[in-house]
C-alpha cells in the first residue's frame, strides 16, 4: 500500500529554546540595568539574576537532550543539563554567602563550580575529542598536563601572591582549583570542536567554551581585582556562563539531527604555547629575585636557548604541517575516488555502505531503497554503451537533485541506484519511493531520441542490530519481489522474503546436484493433428523427482533456475536429452516417429554467445537434421535485445524451426511477427478456456483472428490447453490444424509416447483411446507442409 507524499525535512525552530534564550537575554539586560542603578544593600536581587539564567540554561540543555535522536548527542546535552543544574546550586550558594556578608568564596560554592565543570568535561565522553590511537590519547593527556602544570604554577606563584592579606587559605585553594579546571576545560572543549568525527554541532561547542573563559576571568578578578571588578564579576559571571549554555543549546536545537559542520581552529594549541611562555617568564622572575648576577645570567641564557629551540621546532612543525596537509589532501582525494562512482559522481556501493554504517552505529533511524531501471539492458543493447551512459548520468543527476536533508543517493553499479533515507517510518519511505519513481519516469533524452523509463524499488527499514550489509541485502530482496510483481512498482521488505530467498538458495543448490546426479527426467506431451487424429509432434517437459522431497513442480524450480543462472546447464541437458530421445524413436519406429521435437529455450540461453554452436553440436552428435528440432521461445524473449535476435536468426538460417509460445500474452504485435523469423504460433491456453460455450466473445475473436493471421502469414498454429471435445471441435472449425492438451494426452514417459506414435489411434480422454473415425471434418488447407 502506498503512503503519502510528505517527506522529512530540517527540524523547525524550537519555540521552547527560543523562549528560554529570550528570557536569559532579558535577565542579562536586567543585570546591566541593576548594576547601573543598584542599591548596594540589595544583594539578594543581584544574585537572583544569575539564578534565573542558570535555571533557563538547565531547562534549555534538557530540552535539547529530548529533541536529539542521536544517542551520543542526547547523552551529551543531558550531562550539560546536570552541569547547568550544578551552576544553579552555585548561584544559590553565592546568594547565601552574600546574605551572610561573606566576601570570600565559600568552599561549597567552589565545590558546586568544580562539579559543574567536571560534568561538562564528562559530557565529552560522548563526543570524540581525539582519534582512537594510543598515541593520540597520549598527546591529549600531555596537552592537559601542560596546561594543568602551567596553571598551577601561575596561580600558586603569581596570582595567589597578589591576593590581599587576610584572604583565607581555603578560598585561595578553591579559587585556584576552579581556575585550573577552567583552563583544562578550554583544552577539551576546543579540541572536540575540530574533530571531524564529532556529532555535536561545533559552533555550539565553541559557544560552550565561553563558559570556562568567563569562569577563568571571574576567578582572576575575584583574587586580584579591585572592588569594582569584584562587583562586576560577582553579578555578571554566573549570568554570562548560564547565557552561554542557553545559547549553545539554542544553536544545537537549530541543527539538531542534521550533520554538523566542523571547525578548523582550536584553543588548545595557543594554550600550550602560552603555558610555555608563562612558565619561562616565571622562571626568570624567580631567578631575578633569588640568584646573583651570574646565576641570573645562566637562567636567562637557558630560557633563551629553550626559546630558540622551541622557535626552531615551531618552524619545523610548520613545514611538517604543510607536508601533512598535502598528504591529507591526497588521502582525501583517494578516499573520494574510492567512495565515488566515476560515471555519475554519486557515491558508489562502498560509499553508500560507509554512510549507512555510520548512521546505524550512531543509533539514528535509516531506510535503504534499492532502485533498478526496468529493461535498461534493452536500451543499452539498442543504443550502445555510450548513449546508455549518457542516460544513466541524466538519471543520476535527477536523483541527486531530488534528495533533500540528510538523504544520500548512490549508484551501486550498472542501472542500479540506492537512496539512504533518515527515517524509520514506513509511510515516509513509501512516499519517497513513489517520489523517486516519478523522478525516473520523466522522459530522458539522447542526441537522437527520447525514452520513457521506469524503476522498480525495494525498501528496507533498518531494524535494531542490523548491519549495513544486511539492510542493503534486504532492500535487494524487496527489489526482486517488486520485479516479480510486474516491475515499475515498489515493495517493502518483510522477514518472510528472506526466508523465501533462503529456500530458493537451498533449492538452487539441490537443483545443481540434480542436474549432475540424474534426478531429472523428461516427459513428452503429444501435439496432435486435429484433422487426421495422429500424433504430429511432441513437446519435451522437464520433471524433477527429488530423492527426499519427492516430486517438485516446474513452477517451483524453473524460476529458481532462471534467477540463479542454472537455466543454462538445465536447458542444455533438456536439449541434448530430447534430441537423443527423438533419434532413438526415429531409429526404432521409422516412419511412425514424429518428425520433430519441441524444446523450450529461456532467454538466458539465447544470450549465451555459444548457444547456436551448442545446438549445431547436439544435432550433429545425435544424427538429427535441423528440421527435426523446434525451439519454443516466449514473446518477451524475442524483444530482449539484438543479441537474442541474432541468435534466433542464426538458428533459423541453420534450418531449426522457431515457435512463439504463449502467443497473445506477452509483447505481441504485427511488427514483431514481421521482424521475428517465426514458423509456429502457439495460442495460449487462456484463449482456449471457455471458448466452447461462446460466452466470452473476446476470446473467440482473438482465437479467430490468430487463425486468420496464421493463414495469411503462411505459418502453423497450435492451440494449447485443449481439455474437452467441444473445445477441440470449435478450434478445428476455426481453422486450427494442430493442438495439444490433457483431453488428448497428458505429458507421457518416453516409452508410452513412442507407443502412441506407433499406434493408429485417435485422441481421446486419458482413460482410453478412441478409434479413428471413418470420416473426418475437413479443415482449411495449409500452404506450408505440416511438421
């Protein structure tokens, strides 16, 4: 059942996040106004601003965690909601301290600040902040260690020495720990923002990095600032940090569930160099105070040598970075070539599987669609490869223009395409299938003509635990079902289809063994002359007696043979076996034997380059002449392409007669009869059923028209599926000279069929033959010799 045409698009702007950000901005404006006209005694109102903004930040981060479908993004923002909640506790602690008249940072306020920073850093457990190699992790640890050591030296020697006398040691230690955590947070935040594997929006990460910057400035102002700076940071620090969290959450909400765009610059590298510079300055300061002139010279010289070496290393590093960028460009180009289809520029099978794997690993919804252009091989055979490639490029461009949002289109090979949809809703996927079928169905043009193409589509919604290969295989199975249902349609995968494919694969393996192991046998259904009543010919029909499962119907194993390619060795066995049997009949029965045997040939056999030579070899080995063989093909086989046409013409020129089977049910037309070297038309059983009672005037009209057409074209007509005396007489009256069906004889074993040839018997019901009557109703004279 087809779904609606609505397709997923980019998420709309979330009103809740917009309201929370607006409230934060309004409160910040209130803070600035209050600072301008404040009452120094009204400390409760001043601290309340930070509390309100921190509450908005916690709500905004939690809101984003609910909106995100990616598991890692959801967990990241959930932890940041906890960080904002810890910040809210800090604002309340600051309010308590202000009410108590405590000018220092109490330990419980510092503890909640540290907790807020730690939760923010723990959140990056869900966001890759470096590659997965051990060396990369060592580099990250060294970066953090350099910042921690430099920060400890800076706070311990410079900042804490300038703190006013009387500041409690606990306050100094708490402020120093908060400052160092802020520095470490800067390294982690900025490093995550430039990692290509990250799924959190990099701009949102950059905004979040504003929080430790504000925290660091607040700590410095708190420790060494004057009264004005302390007042400003006391009432602006928490609001600015909370507003940064709200703004980062708002930014993430704008691009939630969309692929992030990554940054190329990081705070981490400047912080490392700044750490070295600060440490060098501190070493010089210490040496200038505690050493004599010679000692100072040695220390300064050592620092200068270290600085020169660092500068030299930086120059080498710059050259290495240039070379590395060149290597990365080459690597990116190689990856692009490995993941891109050369003809269309779309992703190839590997690129599609990589994209699908990333989506599944992230826990995001995904649906794979497998598109195949119906009967494109015929277009390729008719126009040639160059023009066919031009059509494929047009189709690829259309598909690329039709995708939107997070959709991805790929060419898997030949005329097969795939589309990745960011949804697990069947109705949305079905609507998308209809949309892409419409896209393919628009006329396409070559330099010489216009074509109307159609596509069959298989849909597979990814289930939990499935791999990319399994999802694409399911889509392929659904595509095969769509082809079987009549092409130009779509089918959604169901688990039973995989079971059917497994059963087909098992049957194909057993059929392969059956061809080699002698489990197959041929039966022969006689073709009778409706005027003389004698057997005129016979059609070879293959049967399979499985040693364990018993009789297996041709309706079950012939489609399996065609799909698996076993139809070629199966058809070769039938051809050789039927010709050998006819040679035996002709040797034992002489003139009583039928002149020719009918053998059905599949289009896959006709496509084989050596099929004509194979037929010639079989006729030569069995001692038959070409006129002793009638090859039956379907109408769809005739229209398959130039290769099949050439094979049929070669067989006809050899002297092998050709029969058009199931006439009237396929792509029959007068132009086909004119182009195809046909000798026999076999009227399909569907036109014989019900012909006797005359109720279906359409069947009567078609059957009569075929009889007249055969007479006009000087062909031979055979009516299939005769099941009653009344049908036989009606067909004979219309001018049909030959017929076959259960009324005359079912498919017979070779010995019984040979007995029927030798006996002068009349066709009749299966329970017994009817003697040949003395007079026979006259039939129209044939212009071509029978047989």
